[in-house]
């Protein structure tokens, strides 16, 4: 038999090393240290402590059973969890949450790659020491089998402390508080996903529930078009005073009504579009999948709705924007380049589809046009002919690419207006177009070292300051002189795009009980005194 009398100091040392192997400790705290480097105010010390507590339980299991397999399982799980946390810090400079999973899974899988490229820099090197630590932890397992009774005391004490810590977390915040952040955020994400799956089934029910929607003067046909830009910061448009001539064509139009004080309530595509096209807004706490959508209102009043998109319909699992799109009567996806870095889908693909849709036999239409606009990677958003602006450094180059994408969008929106003009004249139809962006983009505007629309803490103004403009065909102006007057009178009023649902009902000329005139910027009863609290809870008018 082996000696049972290991010196006391060695016994304690071996117990501690087996339960808290140094490289495992390093892996546990590595992302925290990275977080302190990027943004100390967002670091949560509780997060690695929960991870540590769970890993301690696994290591204790190894100590008790003497089986090193537990060690390898523990280290592998730890590596995956910590790697995802570390990647979040490096890519979006904030901790993990269900929102960050939204960013990764809701938009294209390309988005994550876009982030990487835009913000590539030496921070990626931070992965190297992390991987080295992992390799070291596989090599040095600090496996000292249990030898004497004294070790049981130490083990017992550690286990009691660990279990008390986890129990307090679970008692105060529910069982999930005692799980790593990854488990919590995946759970929340999954919950959201299930809600959206319910959306489809409920859609018919909700349509039936709008009984009173009536299209006024339905014998006089009209078309409302919403051209949704992507990631457009209006401060990069010469139309709004930018120093580069990025919107030469739109500036030439003398019948374009340019709104000057419009902000997006949200910083993400899905939230923003869902907020715009459904009853949900920042004040009413209605979730997008709970309220009526503008497509529901259209269907109930006999207006045909179309969804034309240059975004990919195939999300990682089920793209939420696609679920919203599916509420339209007809959808047309021109971008099937998902997961491919080789193919690039320019917005001009939408022009022909738009013209065809406009000329569809149906008389009263709502057409939603979803541009790829200035989504990262900016350099892939415009054909070579639009590469007008250039820059030397990585930063200046990124800004130039972004500005080129704005220049290209100028061409796209102008082309859409030209198509509408021809159609309105030929068919004598009242056409109204709104062009807006889902959110802005921080292209080194509010940060020195960041381009994108992710943010942590207070939302930068560059992410919410968006373009908003209206074009009315001469037929619309003749048919609705008062509405047209209000539309141009209100161009300088403050507005948040989460209320577009009501503005669209107004522009379309639909009467329904769910319409709230004070929420429509195109209405004489519009409440322009609304306090503009945006998604992060801050008052835009006090941070701008
Ligand atoms: Zn977006």
C-alpha cells in the first residue's frame, strides 16, 4: 500500500492544484481580462465566477473519482464557452447576450464576417494566448490522486463554498443565474425564436380581427412604396450637408421632401423594421409578433402588399425579417448569395423587379423594397463604377467604401423614383414613396476605432440619425392636396420611425380604429412633442 502520510503542506497543495488547475483558472479569467481592456464598465465579475464554480464541481468530481476524463470534459466545455465570450469582446467589444446572438443569427451569416473585416486589427492576436492556454491545459492536467483524509476537509470546504455561491445566485435570480451566460443567452434566444414561430399561425387570426379597415376612395387607385435603406447614416449624405458629394442625384430633385430630424428607435435591422411595420413601438410594449402589421391592415382593406428584397431570405435558422416578409401577399427575393463571399448582390437587381411589380394588374398596392444599402462589408455594396471616393489608411479606406455605397444608393433611389414617375404618368395613379433607413452606422463617427452598428452602453447618435424623405407623384398631390400639404409642412418636425405603421396607414388613406393620428407624422394631429426615448433608454434630444 502507498503511504497515507503525505506531508500536510503537500497534501493541501495537491488538493488545490487538482481542483483549481492553474491553466484552467487562466482560461476562466482570460475573457474577463480582455473585457477589462476593451470596456471595463461592461465587465461582469459574476460571469467568470459562475463559470469557475461549475468547473470546480467538475474538477472535484475528478478528484473524488480519480478519473481524468472529467478533467478533459470540463476543459473542453470551458474552452468552447470562453472562446465564444472572447470572440464577442474582440468583435463587438461587449459581453455576450441574447442580442448579440440576434446579430449573429438574425442577419446574414456574412454579418459576423463583415464585422471581422471592418474591425480587423491587432485585437485578433488576443486569441493566440488563449489557444496556447488551452493546449497547455491539455498537456498539464495537475492530476494528483486523493491520498489522505486531510484532503477531504479541504475538498469539503471548497464544495460547500461553491454550492453556497451557486445557491445564492439561483435563489436570487432563478435557476438560470447559476448557469454560464452562454446557456442563459441561448435560452432567451430560443424563447424569442419560438415566439416568432407562433407568428405565422397567428397571422390569419389577426387579419380577421381587423374588421373595420376601409380604403377611402377605393375607385381611385394608389400605390404606397416604402424604400428601406440599410445602415445609412444621414451625416454621410451631401443631401444632409456631408462634405463629399454622395447624393448628387437626389439633390437634383425639386419635388423630394427631405425630413431633417428623424431618428431610428432601434439599432438593429429586425427590430427597426418590425417596429416600423407593426403596431409595436418603443412606448406601447407590444412585441412585434403580438400586434397587427401594416400588411394585415392592407389585406383587411383590400390593398395588395409586396415585399421585394435584396437581403437574403435564408437566415442561420429562420430569419425573423423573413417571417415578417411572409405576412405580405407576395415576396420576391433577389439575393440568394447567402453564406457566399464570392457572389455579390447589388441593389440594382431590384429595379427590374420593382418595375414589374408596379405594373402588376392590381390597382391598390403597398410595396416594401428592402435595399442592401450600406450594410457591411461596404466595399461589396456597389459596382466598380461607383468607386469614386478613396482613402489611404485602413480607416480612410473604410469611410471611402461607405461613402461609395451611399453614392450607389443615391443612384438606386433616384432610379426607383424615375420608374414611379413613368408609371404614375402612364397609368394616372397616385404614388407616394417614403425612403428611410432601418438604422444608421457608426463609421468612425462616434468611435475612433470602430465601424458598424453594434454598440454597448449608450447608443451613438450616428446609429440613429437616418435619412427620411418623401416623394409624391403629381397625381397624389392632385388627389390629396391637404395630405400632401401636411407631408411637406412637417418636414422639419422631430420623428421616430417606430411609428411608421401609423404614418403608412395615413399615407395609404386607410380608415381603421387602430390608426392613431397623433403617431402619424403625416397628420395634422401629429404629436411632435413626444419625448424621443430610444432603444437604450436614453432621450435622443438630450444626447444629440
Ligand atoms: Zn440593418
